[in-house]
């Protein structure tokens, strides 16, 4: 690797700046060659008589010494070798010090160490004891003094070599580049590991049931057991099947999330008594949800019916492909087998391993016409939305014969079908356009008459059967919805539905204030500790804080 050495200014008037470029290896080789020639010259020019020789060293210090017949005296030959070794390292240390100065590196401490080490070598040779006994004597050399001198020289040589080895890293660019590459690789490995661990812990935080929510469900169930006479099932109301009213479908196993959605709709409705909520939950939360709405009835005369998903007997493995697939041993292994590598494998798609994507409750949205056969239209809402305006205008929108009214989520190259479907599969490539815009579940107006006419449930079954091996798309309801309603979706104005409050911290409050429905899509749900604080108040203001069990379960709202 070539190293540039900048020459100093020549003359008092400041001469031209000399620049020379030479190889680091050539530089070191040349340095040792010059040292060898200089030493050889000194030895050969030494007179066999006891004429003094003057050796010039760093700092212009002079060491006077006499050379005897080194060929005939092995002890003095040994002294000569030790002396040469010391001088060689003086030159080498000075060379590195000069080189470091010329490069103008910020290594003043290292420069001082080199200077001090060179001075130590000189001081050792100028030491009175050694000068008298070794260099200025004309008689035999004292071997005891020589051994002591040799020991001290070797100690300093060892230190010099150690310092030079460390200093090489500062001057050998190839070594520095390799070391930097190794460091970058190691840091990148640590970053990937941290990302995987972070994604896994985030997934656990997002999908686990908070202690306070579990407590609330248990308290409500305890109330149901303690006072069964208060919570007898009511007779179905005629409003539940009245197509002239405004109907909402809400499927969730989260009691407090259900209550927030219902409260936000009713509080912003101009005529709340015309709104009907169809809530479906799982068997474990069915009783708790019924108790909640018995203890805290809906205001404004709105209507609510609550069912357990198991009550719909037509949803079985012989009819619904997703339920049949859930019985598959391979799929159970994929979702439920606990394996250490699952924590770090395929981190970008780890969320798709969540079993909820194959749950009956999550796929219930594809059976709306069969759940509510007497209705013409129904608005589907996720449990992580908040309604901020009256929504009755949605029922007046001309659907143009389409089945699904939804807000598109694509912008630029993002959120296109290519992100959700596997276009390397020939069937997907043949039937769909990868550039088609995706839309969002969470607030969807469904024309159930058009649904029945287009036979969308049959379409859903067809594609779900083909995807049993997960080669068409990864698991989830959105890819299945994008396929099922591919040519039967009407785009709604974006102000109806603003998404991302559970993942995107940069949504403007102006955009949020204009939205009819805001959606906490993402992992940071508003009922979790990891929720974004600057959005959380938009959800908590619809919590019924007068419910006594909320305080008992330490909901930190």
C-alpha cells in the first residue's frame, strides 16, 4: 500500500514542498539496508590499534569507544553484536518517530514514547559504569558487567519491538483496512443479532395478553359467576336484523378494546339509536364481554348483540379451509412447536408465525353474508380503531357494484400486491398485477348483496385451499382479502381511514384530526405499555373510567 510522505520546508525563506510516494515495505527494507551498511562501515573502518572511534547517535550525542581485534576476542565480539543491536533499534525507533511526525497523526503520546525509548537506549550506553567497564577500557571486558548490560539492552529491545508492533497498525494501511473490515463485520453481526432479538421481544410484547387485561376478564367472569341472575341472556331484538339501521361487525377477544370502539362510534354519532353492533368474541371472553355491557350499557340507545364464535356451527373444518388447515400436523408444527431457532430465524416475517392468523375469529370476516343473511350492508371495524366522526355517510356512498369499500395504502412503489403475494408462483403471476394498489382492513364497508352475487366466499375458499403449503402468500387475512376482493374493491377517500398509529410516530396531528377513523395498526397497540404516548390519549379518552374493575386491575391509562 503506497504511503505519502510530506517533506518539510527547505531554507529560511520557505522552499517548495516536497512530496514523495513510496511503498511501506520498500521503506522498511531500505531503512534496514542503510543501518546494516552504516554498521559495517564503522566496523571495517575501525583500526586494529586502540584508536578511538566516534559513533554519532540520536540527539547528536557521541559515544567514544575503542575497537580491539574483534576477530580474536569472542567476548568483545559479543559486546560488538550487543552494541550493534542497540544502535539498530535506536535507528529504527527514530525512523518510526520521524515517519509519525511527517504523517502529522494525532499520536503525540506515541511520539513521546518513541523519543523516550531512544533516549533510554542512549542513556544506557552513556551510563558511567558501562562506559568505563565496556567502552573505554583497553583491557579485558568484565563479563559480569557485560551480562548486566546485555540484560538491560534486551529488556529495552523487547519493549521497543512491542511498541513497534503496535505502531505498525497506525502506518500499515492494508492492515488498517483489514482490521476495519473485521470490525465492521463483527459489529454488523451484533446488529443483526440485536435486531432479531428486538423483533422477537417486540413480538412477545405485542401479542401477549397484558396482566391488567387478563385481570379484567377474570373479574368480569367472577362477577358473572357470583350473580348469575343479573346476567341472563336477552331475547334477540328486531333491530339486529333491520337493514334500515347502521350495522357494524366487530370481532375481538379484547374486552376493553371492544368497549372503546363502541363508545367512540356512539359518542360521535348524530343518531346513536340507529346504530347496531354485532360483536363476536371467543369462548373464553364471551361471558366477560356480556357482563361488561350489562354493567356499562351503551349510551344513546344504540344496540349490541354479543356472540361466541363457536356458536356459528356452520364454521367447521369440512366447510372452512382455514379450520381444516389448522388441523394439519405440519401447520401446527410451524406455529406451535417451540424451537430455539424460531426466535432468530426469518426476523422480517416472524410476525406471520403468530397462530392468530389461522384463528377462526380472525378469518370470520370472510363469512359476513352468512353471519348476517338479512342485512344489505355492514361496516367492518378492527378492535384497534377509534372513530372520531359520524360514519353514516359511508352507507350513502355509491359502491358502483363493488363489494368492498376500503382506503388504498399504496404510495410510490410501496404497498403494492408484490409485497403481499408470491409473484414467482405462476398462478399468482398469471392472475394478478404486481403493481396493483393494496388496501387496508380495519374499516371496510361491505355490500353484502354484491358479495353474494360475486360469490366472494367461494373465491376465498378456492385460494385458501391452494395456499395450504403457504406458497402463494404468507399467512394472514390481508393477502387473502387482496385476492378475494381483487377486482371488487372501491377506493374510498383517505380521510375516512388513517392507519399506522401503532407503528409510525410521524403521522401529523392535522391528518389525524381530519380522519373519520384512526387505526392503531402495528405492534404498539394503545392498551400496551409499548404504545406511543403522543397517540395514546386518542384512545384512552374513550375508556369508561367509571368501570370499577379498571381500577382494581391497575389499568395505567
